[in-house]
C-alpha cells in the first residue's frame, strides 16, 4: 500500500486589512549591538523571528522589523534573551514615517 501524507501549511502574506502597523500604540526597536546574531556574526538565535505572530521580522544580523505590518504586540521584546528589543511610544515615530 502506497501511503501519501499531506501537510497543511500557511504562508504569510498581505491580508485583506492591508498595512496593519497603524493599529499599534507602541513599536519595537532593535539595539543591534545587543543582538546575538550581530554579536556572533552569524545567523544565530532568531527567537524574535520565530515568535512573531505576524511574520514582521526578517531573519538576519540584525533582524529587521517591518513596521508597516507590526501590530506592536511586544512578543519579540518578551522572548529576546539579550533584551535587544524595546518598545517605544508610537508618538516618537510619528505617523508620517509610515
């Protein structure tokens, strides 16, 4: 008997709501010098990327946060082992930046 296994997988993409970054009250900022991939010079850690529910963080050294889609949930801040990510008030960013 030849068994075939299929796996359901979702792929992140732009949703019907469009750019959702204007929903947030705070936005995350990465301090590159404290980020493990930057310190090690390798594509290591990436815990923030793995935990972002909206796939707004790219893998890299340092990771880049797409503020057009980031909703400001702060999960990346909570999971960062070196505290390289901090939330800042949206008023600091200004609406003109997006």
